[in-house]
């Protein structure tokens, strides 16, 4: 019996554990996709796997539901695969190490992939149970949602009969999503040249930050390690001429960077350098004392070295790009109080052999603002002698005043819980906008169980909430 063997509903958590035993980070989805195909074939269900490894599984309506309008259950099979620096798990090859802590499931040293593994577990549990009442079902499971929604963009929906789509990719029970932001990934590339430098090697690590999803958490104004690296470089530059020989930070463009590491060679004024770094740590701890109280700047003094560093022109470009690049909330919605309208997240940065790269995630529920922000940051990079590459663009999902599916979901929720759910739009991206471009006749809503700290090594899935939401989804399918 697995770690989750005693949890209810047993079918849901059995499938969730099977999913967690298969490495399925974005870009590493072949095995999980083949697993889904095998599941369908073993049960004699219609299944189609496309070249991208998207999977569509269909099941005929239960007796008495043949004339009901079909429902699509939709989620994505990839996860944001991140781990703690000390964790020895190879997330491309090894299973997650699950554990139960009270009402929560988490993974030792890594992200959990509850986003969106729980959606796949729900769908498989429903497809596997012939006793459940339901209309015709189409289960649509996409790949690489977390890195630009490329699977949804390539998806062919011509064999999907349903017109009511339940997207199971949300993280707050009782909150029904009816709109989302569009976005894009913008790669900023600065050319670098190298020179030999002599001095003392210092390693500076900005860490202890909470991080989080750049859509769902950006409004909390947590510290972003990559953005703070710009302040560190500028602080150091004010007291001495430090050479940069290494820069790395962040794991995903849609995750707020929790830590970064800079390797610097200091040829003179070492004491002033160390004092400046310590002062900056105190300043950041004061500024973020409530929003990100664990922030720290660790400084390790190494040996005297003669090594390669980027030259002064490249150093200036890197420092200014990190210092000037916007980060965080850029505009709030005037129509929906509390909703972030436009944002930017500095998710990944890395110094390579020929170039310094920063990858940012741009989001906005207003298409023109998204394009304006991309133009603005592209102009900044261009001014510094660099170039940009925009990828992974996806449309937003516009809120509809009338939705039969939303009305049905609200009715069932009120019947089960005696209260209304919260209907809202979110700043994070969902695949609904892309699917609606392909099938404008779709009626969509997004929901899911309670999860915390998705896209981080502290990710947790509520066991009790997952059970209630599964019961609710089954009730929606059974409603005539």
C-alpha cells in the first residue's frame, strides 16, 4: 500500500500517488502521457494522443444521461518541478517522496505537482467508476501548461463533443473562476565578453524568500531574489570595482524567484565591500520584515584567484538591466477591486558563456497593456545593447455575464453547502482562453481544491478539501 493508501476518496488518492511516481515536469511528459493512454486502453475508452503528447479520453454517457449536453473535464499533466538545493532527487527520473502532514499532502524536498496532478486524479477516478451518473465525458489533458501552454495551443478539439468545460486547475475551494489574464514569456539577452581578473572570490547568495506563483502571489509584493540582485550589484558598485564571474537565479519564469547566487571577484576595498553587503542585508530585512521576513544575504569569502570575469561594459549592462527592469504589479483593475490587471515577474536569470539571460513573465487581463509592457521592457533591453525573444503568448479569458454552466455550478454548490461560491477572475493564466479561441461555443468555469504555495518546495494539497471538491464535481456531473 502506498503512502496515500488510507486516504479518502481512495480512488482519487490512488491515482494521485501513481501520477507522483512518474516524473512529469514540464518538457518531460512522455511517460505520464503514455500512462494516460494505457489507462484508457485498458478500460476500452476512446483515446487520442497527439504529437505533442496531449491526451483526450472520452466516455459515453451513463444510462439516463444520453440526451444531456456533454461535459469536458480539463487539466494539464505537467508540473513545475523544483527542489531544495540539498535535495538529491533527480526529478527527471525519480518519483516524488510523498508524505502526509495533518490535513496536507506534500513532497520531501520538492514541489508536489498538486497543480495539476489532482485534476488528472479526479478525471481518472471518474472515468474508472462505472457507477457514477454523468453525461458524455471528454477528458482533455494537455502538456507543458506551466511553460507557455504549448500543449493547449497545439490541441485539436475536433473530436470533442462536449460544450461545457470544467477546468480543474484552480487552488481555492469555493472560488469559481470565470476569467483570467493573458500572458507571454520574454527572454532578454545581453551579449557578454570576458577578461582575466585577480582578487578575492566572494559568493553572495540572496535567499530565505517565500516565493510563490507569479500570477496568484504577485500582489503580495514578496521579495524577488533576481530583482534584489540588481540592488546588490549597485550597492557593491558604489564602493568598489567588483568583477562578475557567475550569476544564477530562479527556476521558472512564472515563479517568484526565492534565491539567487552571484560570484564576484574583489580586487580592492574588500572591507568596504563586506560592509556594504551587510548593510544591504539589514536594509532588505527591514523593508521586507512583514512581507518576506526570512530574507537574508549570505556572503562567503573565498581564496585569492585569477579567473575570468565579464568586462566592465558587460558588468554595467547586467547591473543596470537587473536594477532598472520593472518587477511586480504594474496596474490594478478599476473594474474588479483587488484584481491585478498587469504585472511582470523576473523569473530566471543566468550568466552563460556568450550572454546573460533574464526570462520574465508578463501578464495582463488587458491585451493592449500586455503589449505595451512587452514593448517597454524590450526597449530597455535594446537600449543596453541586448535583444529580446517573446514566446509562449496566450490570450486572456474574458468574463461572460451569462453562463449556463456557471449557473449550474452555483446551484449545485448552494444545494450542497447552503451558501454561494465566490465568482471571480484571476491574474494567473488558464488554458480556457486558448480553448475558447479554438471553440467559441465552449461554456467554461474553473475550480479546484485548496492548495498552498504551488510551484514551490512548500507546496501542499489539502486532503479534506480534495475530497469535498471531488464529491462536488461528481454532483455537478449527476445534475440533470
